[in-house]
C-alpha cells in the first residue's frame, strides 16, 4: 500500500522532477507496480487453489441431481405404466357398464309390459270373480227352485 502513496505523490506533482530524479521516480513507481502485479498473481494463484474443491463440490452436486432426475424419470415411467393399466381397466369397466345399461333399458321395457299384463290379469280376475259370484247366485236360485219343486207334492 505504500506504493500507492508513492504513485499518488508523483502523479500529483510530475513537473517538479527532472533528469535523474524523474528516472528514479519512474523506476520506483514501476517497481511498485511490479510488486502490486506480483501480489495480484499470488492472490489469483491462491484463489485458483481454492476453486477446484468448490467446482468439485458443484460437479458432485450436479451428478447427484442428475442421478435423482434419472430416478424420478424411472419412477414417472412406472407411474405412467400403472396409469395406462388403470385406464385400460376403466375402459373395460366402461364397456361392461354400457352393456349393463342396455340390459337395464330392456328391463324397463319388460317392466312396462309386466305392468300392463298385471292390469289385464287383475281385470280378468275381477271379471272372473264377478262371473263366479253370478254363477253362485244362479246356483243358489236353482237350488232354491229345486227345493221348492221337491217340496211340492206332485
């Protein structure tokens, strides 16, 4: 840092130096600059020794990240295969449900026909019951008339 002070003092008042004094001042400034360059070289060299471990750590972490991405890719492929299998099963189930729906629609038609048959049967039973009642009434009338005929002396 003392070299910086020398440089500043010379550049601040260059006109007062002449001849050998100027050459000595320039030489002193040049030596100071060379010393600064050496110090910078040493700092750069020290930093270069520090950076390989940092880069090795970065490369190691990148390798770990790459391996994890491959692992995730493998897992995603497995999930995709499983989802495809589930999708195929769902498609098969959808086909089965569609066929069940078709059958249920046919059952709706059959149910309507059964209701109509039930109503017809109920009407026929009603008519049959009515006919049975009329036949019984007629039978009672016949029995009554037969009894009257049997009681009267002939």
